C-alpha cells in the first residue's frame, strides 16, 4: 500500500467520516484511521444509543401521566436486558456499514493508534504514513476526576453496556449525561442521585426552565445535591460509599454504582502533537477561525478536537469537518456560521435551547422582549397528561427577530428546530406567525408562543 496521501483523517466518528468522504469526492487520495470501531461516540456510545434507552423511559412515564385518564399502567415495567439488546440492534451494524461506505467512496480505512512523528508524518502501530494534510477529529473523553477512589467510577460508555441496573445510582456532575441517564433509570425502577459542584445544573440552559425540570425530576425520585463536592469513594461489600462535602459539612452516600457525568476534554493526549509542532490543550487544537492549526498549516481540526466557539454537539462537529475539508480543497478561509444551532438535553420532558440566554442578550445591549408562556395546560400537553411545560422566547424589539428560544416540554426538541431556522434566516415573528401549521400538532403552538 502506498503510504502517502493527500489527506489523512484521524478519528472515524461522524465528523471524520464526513471530511474523508468529501476529500475523496474530489479525487484526493484519502485515508481515515481510528483505534476504535468506526462510527464514533454519537452513533456507538452516546446520542443514538442513549435515546434508544430513553424510549423505554418515555413509555413508562407516558403511561403514568395518563393514570386515571384511560390508561392503567399496572405491571408495566422496563426489561433492561431486552432494552440493551434492542440498543445493540442499532449500534452493532454501524462500524461495518460505515467502513463499507467509506471504502466504496475510495477512502482507505485504517485501524490502530495514530501518533505524529513529524509535521507531515504519522505512525500507526509501527507503520509510517505521510500526508499533505491532516484532519484531527478524535472527539473527547471524560474529564479526569481528582478525588480519591475515582477509579471506581464508570463512564457513559460503561453505563450503556450495563447488563442490569442496580438499585442505587449516583451521578457525578450536573450536565447532560447525568440528567439524561438519571431520567432513564428513575423510570426503570432505580433511585438516582446527582451530585453537582455548582449551585445550578445545566448552566447552558435557561435558569427558570432548569428549575422546572429539577422539580419534575423530583417527582419521579431524582435527588439533586447542589454545591456539593465529592471528596472520596470507597468500595465495600454492599457497593460504594461516596463522601461529600457541602459548606464544610461532611456526609456519606451509599450507592451501588457511580457514573461520570462531569464533563469531557479533548481526546488528544496520545497523538504526540508536539512532534508535529501543533499547539493544543484540553480544550482542543488551537485553530484559526477557519479551523486550520495556528502552528502547523498541514493540520486542521473539528468538533471536540478543535478549540472553537462551537458547541460540543455532533451536528456541529460534522459541520465544522465539512467546512475544514472545503477550505482544504478550495484553499479558502471560510469561517463556520454557528448561528441558529439548537441543543437539547433529552430528559423527560426534554429541555431545549437555541440562540442567546436572557442574560447574554442583555449583555449585548439588545432591547429584548421576553415572551414567557406556561404551556402545561395547553392542548398539546393536556393531551398527553404532562403538567410541566414552559417556553421563553427572546425577541429583539428593534427588528422583531428572535434572538433566543428556550423550551421545556414534550416534543419541544423538534419545535426548537423551527426557532433555529428562524434565527438562521433572520425571520421576524410576524413572518413566523403568518405560516399555517398542521393541527393539532405541537408545531401549531408556534404562533401562540410569539
């Protein structure tokens, strides 16, 4: 095999695959490498399998919400082993399908640990390769934990492979992973405790809606311990003892499992980037606005591997990888446009956001009009029995355009996409209200929210 390429992509997740296919479509000689099965975190160990497990929790919760409204949920329960088997029905075929598709597009698929040995050279398990360009898209790994006994903590990958759920589960950190998993296990019959160092979890979302979500979680037994530090974990015959501290007071929590949900850092440590003269940190490779390394023109980065202002989301990583590949091919310096990109935490119900927070809008000097609606009694939520739902829309008074949208409620993870499109295209609320939606749908609530 000729070991010289126009482009070598390091990391075979969705972003790396998108860039490899784009490069190959131009006639370039392209290779992609990963030490793990092809598909990446989202398809194999994150977004997709997690939401499959959430489906079981959704059904349980939906039945409970309709108790006394025509549904008797007696005896309804989650068979965790069967749910995990269902998840594998999706994830197991992914690596082969991804690799087959890459090869059909002319991409050489390599396996092993890649390490830079020079500005344009890498070593993959003892075999050297050179390329004119490299794209780094290796994703992220759980943030190292500092407390004693951190080795007893499993990460999200381990959680998604559990053959059975223990009765008591403690989640470290108040972010996406902890909240989404806690909402799943609470409906599966396990007790869930979230320990968060800060006073408010889910900091990237609207504070008012977060508090509503926390209260909704309490209704199903999720305990949130705020402003609390974990100082140690010890193992005993019954499980684990987690020592925590809050305001100088020491307590212990007994649990059967501890899950890491305290954030992630760029997975770059093993690439030997210093050998390539690439500046990097736990935030990612230092890149210019068009995603090219600031210290090695042959190297580009995308997603969690790049230190950019893009959110750590798979669609953003794919978008950045396509922009980087296009810039390589065309010799351009196009900058990614991050406007109108929504994000959601898939709790039950889901919490979604696009655009600015209320505080951010005010800091930017925007004369913002806040439209807050408690939608818990609206038809779309009454129909399914949901009693916790609300929406906050931020509108620039000067031009009638939406600058932020924050939503908590069933199916609002879909509705937020419409607000994202409105922000992206600069649509006014008057234009949005002029559209006629299918009725009765959640989308038909849009006009009333504005």
